[in-house]
C-alpha cells in the first residue's frame, strides 16, 4: 500500500495531558504516532499532592501508556523531539537508546507543554528516574521542619495546603507578590482556599516578591535565605519550594517562525498553526489566549474534531476560552474534592465518591475511555 492509500498519519509531539487525550480521540480515525520523552503520562497536575503524598498522586497522575485501552492502536515512541522539517513533513527524534530517527506526518500536533519549576521538565526519563524524582522531592520535604512556598498560583497554594495536611507540625509559610493568591481565579475561590490554608496553620504573606538568584531556574528545592524585591527582611527555611509560575515553552525543537515573542506556538482560534497546513498546537504550549488555557478547558476534543474536518475538507470550529481560571486547586482532600468554577462556585465530590464514582467512571471511563488496572 502506498502512503496516499494508507490512513492519514497523525504525529503527536508530546504525550502529556493534552497530547494523550488527542491521541485517544484520533486512534480510530488515523494512524497515530505519539512521541514522548517520558514512558508514561506523567501529569503536571496537582503539585501539592505529588509532593506530600506521592503514592496517591502516582495512582492517578502517572500511568504507563499501555494501560490506556484506546492507545492500543497508537504507536508510542520514547524519545526527544529534536526538530521538524516543515517542507518534507517529518519530525526528528532522538530515541532513548541514543540513536536518531525521523517520523513523517500528514498532520502534526504540537503538544510539548511547558517547563515549570523542578516538577515539570521535558528531559528524557525512564520510569525509574521518574520514581527517583518523586521520592527525592518528598523525602527532602519530609525532613524539613520549616518550609517556605513561594508563589501565588494554584501550584504554590496547593503545595502549601497539602504539605500542611500531611505534616501538621511543620512550620509552613506561603509568600506571594499580590494582595491575594490565585490572581487569575475568582475572588470567591481565593477566599475559600485562604480559609483552608489558615485552618491548617499555613502563614499567609501577601506582598512578597522573591528575588530569583542570577542564573537560577527554579529547578530544585533550595535552603538558602530568600530575599525580597518588595523590601522585607530575608527569610530562611529548611526547604524553599519555588513555584513562582516562571514557565518556559518546550519549543527549542521548533523553528522560530512558528513561535510568538515569548516562545509559545502561534495558533488560530481553530488551533491551526498559521501558514502551515496540517500543523496544529494544543495545551500549555499553544498561545490560544493570555492564560493559554486550552489544556484545562479540554480543547483536545475540539482539536481532534478539527483534525478530522481538515482531513475530510469540512469546516473547523474555534476554541473559546473562559476569562478566568477554574478547576480543582487543592486536589483530593480527606473530605473529598472541590472544583471551583470560573465564577468561584464550588462543586463538591464527597470523599466516598472519589474512588467509587469520580475516578473509575468520570475520569477513567468517561475522559480516558478505559484504563486497565495496574500490574
Ligand atoms: C483532564 C484534565 C483536567 C485538568 N484539570 C485541571 C484543574 O483542575 N486545574 C488546573 O489548574 N488545571 C487543570 N488541567 C490543566 C493542567 O494544569 C495543565 O494545563 C496540563 O497538564 C498541560 O498539559 P499539556 O499537555 O499542555 O502539557 P504536559 O502535560 O506538560 O505535556 C507535555 C509533554 O511533552 C513532553 N515533551 C516536552 N518536550 C518534549 C520533546 N522535545 N520531546 C518529547 N517530549 C517532549 C513533556 O515531557 C510532557 O510529557 C487539566 C488538564 C486536563 C487534560
């Protein structure tokens, strides 16, 4: 069979939260190849739970590709994308064994996400190295008596709250630059979360903007005093978690003509990369809107639909982002899960429903269309 008679070939560059779901939606409609520097979904979500209860986090957020039923037809390649040739329509990959290969595509999905702090990095890792990272960060914090968490976004706030839940006797302080945390969420969301933090004894310190030491990329937990550009005295803690939202797009493998001034992939409303037919982007790497919110708003479904329309000559639809952040901030807590809407309203899943309804039926069956049990 020649390539033109074969099913269209979709290469998904980056199998994180958005790439994986896009692959799942397209598996039955195209020949799908997913390329990932990790041997599994290693989600960037729920940092607080990941640091404080890594075993619980891993159960739901670190899942090997062979457990997803809909990926049975998808070929996954464990390697690092090194470049794209937009004329011959191929991507270059350095495989885990150090050899190189190239993968041709009819459609390319760019979903390589962002680098954020020490917990979301794009380098090639084996399962053992992922485990080492998880255990190392947890052990580092377990041994600290005092912990300073820097940042006001969901990652920082959830870290402070979950560390305080797991280790109520540690001294935990949260420092953020604004008057309030969660500046992109509704005020009601912050008020509810601030109450949980205060109830758990977390010290809240608004108006503190940390000075990032020269050359430091926030890629590890530190223990040197933190200085403030806002004028306060330096602060010392046994462990300092930098979650200041300094994200960097994982786009060094792409030509600059695809990128905006901040290094994110330029997209039209329908997630096409302008000027390059058959190239799309989704997730945190895609410059869809100021909050780059297409991952959390599940634009993977729209993208899969648009790719099918592109292949059959149908009309494409646009992504419409909400103006505010929404979602779970603290993750699953002993009394269940709270999901905050864009207007700050709370949808509560009681604790009993997490293991019996939310995970098996809504997440594993509904969102991922079948996940095999571990082992
Ligand atoms: C179902 C779902 C629920 C969500 N719920 C919430 C919520 O409640 N609250 C909230 O704030 N957010 C939520 N989010 C969004 C989430 O916070 C992030 O936005 C999301 O994890 C970003 O996904 P991504 O695919 O863009 O990036 P990532 O998940 O980081 O995936 C990128 C992948 O590409 C790999 N990669 C990078 N560079 C290369 C390379 N050169 N070669 C090979 N591989 C590479 C990376 O290692 C990684 O595996 C949710 C997302 C989903 C899908």
